[in-house]
């Protein structure tokens, strides 16, 4: 309570002011303490009650960064699939073109007695490629650039051409022989290879299913 004469702070129920000696009226002895601005300025309280601090606002920067990253990832995947999805799929052996002494002859896979499942190129996500030939399977990476294409693993890179309209991959047989080693071939396979080497050029063409 406050002394009405001098304004001193007094305990509730006090009859006389200990500072100026004035009599405290009975109707003010038990009155609720009045507001003292000094309590707020210097003591951080009003009416002897602590001031509750306002709740801190949660930062939204983390959520914004997460949204931005998600949008960028989705955009990157969209660009990737827009550029590369057209290449993805299985390309089965379609034909073999043989050039000898200026003459060219094309044999279909049925003429060769080869089914698509026996010789095929499978292009998957992120430029992964699987090459199947006569039951043997190899894997690596593939790169398309305009009308050219490269298939590579840790040891060898073979080059060919890509026809976006026909959806075909054509690879010279001489490129495939980079994988061949005479020590890995049987006598019959070596004889066949020598015969094929007599031709000026042999190209295998794979067509997308």
C-alpha cells in the first residue's frame, strides 16, 4: 500500500506511515496496491506480478529452405527425364549391314537366325546400360550426343551412331571386337572372326522395342 501523504511504500494493513507519521485511513489499509510505473521500469513487474514474456516466433527459414531444396530436386529430375527418358528402353538386334568391295547388303535378324533376346542393349536410368550378346551380359554407361553414342565400362569404350527418328543404335562390328581376345575364343570362333574381318565393314543395328 502507498502512504497518501508522502507516497512511501508501506506494508498492507499499516495504521501509521513510518516515514511521515500520517494516519492511514481504514479504507486504504487493505486496498489493492496501486500501479507504480517504477516497478515496471526498474523491476520488470506490475502490481508485484512478473511480466510474462511474449512467446518467441518460430523461425520459418528452415521450412523455406526445405521447400526450395525439394523444388530444385524435382526440377532437376524433370529436366533429366525430359532429356534422357526418350533414350531409355530395350534395343534389340534388328539387322546387320555388310559392305564388301563397294557392295552393301543388309540382313535382318531373322536372316541371321538371331532373336532380339539373344542380342540387345538396355538403356536404364542415369545412363546405365546393359549389353547382352550370345548369353553374355555386360554393364556400363551410355552417352548420347546428337547422332553419336558411346557405350563404356571400366576398360573399353565402343562408339556408334544414334538415329532419333528410327530409334536405332548402330555400332560397327570392329568396335565390338575391342572386347574380344584370341585367348578367350575357341578355334571355331577365331575362324569366324577371321572370315568376318575379310569384309570392308559390318554394322549391327539395334532397334528400340
